[in-house]
């Protein structure tokens, strides 16, 4: 098959660019994973170091030209990081919900302790009283206040209600008595059945915390719900749950948007065009101050720019690979041919050893599909030696195989789409490319001269 051919070519430079894009996306995935983990306090430095070590190992695959292995492992690593991040968010949500349950239980215990001290008519310092009765204090401050308050509980029977015999006996029995620890005292308190409405609220608040979303705007409504009688809580909780669910949905959407923008930023960072630099600045600004309405638009623009720049780079590398291969096969490749190919959509390259023959190259500017065919150079009115034309087509068949080998040795690949047999179509005759180039140069010179004359007048 040595007639007209259509083929696709992937160059080593294109493969390397694909791998670098993959590694850039991996960098973004590592950044997002670490950011989320630090936000919800579920990762340690050793976890980060392990992920970085795996990332660096994948980078070494690129240096070793293990491209296929690299691409497979990058996909697997990104998938692992996403799944691990979700697990850590769930764990953070569970921890936050458990913390809220403990705090609620401690508040109930603090209230019981305050009531006991009041019943015993124990004088309670104002700071301890305030902490025990506060509805907004932290778990740590409440626990510290309860520990101090527990020391105020008398270990003996109150003096005004005991006989002399009772006071004497209590003194002897309490001389070596160990007081309860705070945990022991709380554990002995009656355990109330967990309220289902509060449990649902805790779970959603925990999810908000895991996503790194500030839940303080809901604090007053949660406190109000906790003060409601148990019979009314379920009804009051419904509207709060709806708003919390909306906040969770918004938090998830923002997290996904941030991850997608980090991925685009990583890919744009390996590009050097002014457009890429400008869009990088815009993405950084969005990540610093998000706006839900602008995010999807930025992603759409970034995807378009990334794809266009990658296509342009790949097309340029394909043209370079073909022209360099033809030059090494003895074809007359000159400076400016790649540009002419882009501008005209085709070029003719002459065979130096056989000036009356060459190859015509088409396509490749908008698509990765290239076409090539052997051509005769001269005038269509001149007589042709059909046997020689057929021989040159046959020779081109062998040269095309050698071209494929050259591309493969350089780390690329050529895949055939179709090839027509020798003689199926008459050999195409084209004008002398050198004459055409001279005419084009003369035309450009004439146009330049005309413009200069116009300006001078």
C-alpha cells in the first residue's frame, strides 16, 4: 500500500507534555488533600511526607521514560487521594458530632452539680457559677469549672442537720476518703436517652465542620433548640435541618469547585503564554476570595485555553517530526516550510535525488490526522512515464516505513488510518514548489513596496 495515506502521529514531546499535565493534576490533588486534612485536623506531617514521597517517585518515572506506567499510576494516586480525603472528612464529622454530644452531656452534668451545691447551700465563687451556667462556654472551660466545683461538695453531713454522733462518725470515715474524679462523678449521673432531633443536628453540624465550613451562624438556633421541651424539638429541628442541609450542599459544591480550579491552575502553570499567566492570576484571586457565580466560568475558559494551547503544541511537534524525518530521508526541507504548512494547509517537499518527484503533506493544523502522497513535480501538460511514476510510488512506500521507524526511535508513534494501493489513483502532478515559493516571496515584496509607497504619500 503506497498510494495516498492518512495517519496519526504522536510525538515524544506530545507524550511528555501529556505526562506533565498528569503530574500537574497530581500536584493539585496533593494540595487539595493536604488543605482539607489540615482544615479538619485529620492529617499529620508524616502523612504528608508519605504522599510527597509517592509523588516524587512518580516524577522519576517521567525521567526514566516510563510514560505508560506513569499515566496509570497518576490516575490511581489521584483516585486514592480523593477517596482518602472523603474518609478523613467523614472521620472529622464523626469526631465533631461526638464532641457536641460530650459537651451537651457535660452541660447537663454541670447543671446537676450546680443544683446540688445550691441544695447543700455551698457558697459558689462567681466565676465557677458563671462557667457552670454558661450555654456558650467551651468543653475545656466547662470541664475545668466542674473539677473546681466538685471540690466544693462537702464529704461530710452538713452541720446543721447532723447530731454530734453523726458528725463524729463522718469525720472518722472521711479522714482517709478519696474524692470522686470528675469523670467518675459524671459517669454516675443518670444517663438520658439521646434525643433523635439533636442527634440529627449534631451529625449535620459535624459534616459542616469536616468540610471546614463555619457553623457559628447556626449557634443561636441550636442553643434555642436545646432549650425546647423534648416534645417540641423534632418540629423545631425540621427548619434548622433544612438550612443546615443547604449549607452542607453549598460547602460540598465549593470544595469541588476549589479542587477543579486547583487542577486547572496546575495545568496552566506549565504554559508560558500571556493568556495562561493572566488566567492563573484570576484563579488565584478566586481561590483567595471565592464567588460561586464566577467559578464555573473560569473553569470553562481555562479548559478552552488549555485544550487550544495543547493542540497547538502537539500540531507543531507533529509537523516538526515529519519534516525532520523527511529531511533525513533526503527530501529538501527548508526553513519556513512548517509555517507555510500551517498557512496553506499543505506543502510539497521535493526529493533531492529525484527532482521531478516529491511528497505532498496535508492537514494537521486543526486535527491530528495527516495525509501524505507521492506527487510528480512539473506541468500537467507534460508527458509522463507511467512506469516511472509507479516505481516512485513504490519507493515512497518503503520511505514511509522508514519515516515511521524514525518517529518510533525518537519516542513517538505513527498509526495508519488508511493507505491506497499503488496505481489506484493517477499520480498527482503539482507545480514546482521552488517556483511557487519564489512567486510568493515576490508577491510579499511587491505588497510591502506598495504599502511603503502609500505611506510616503
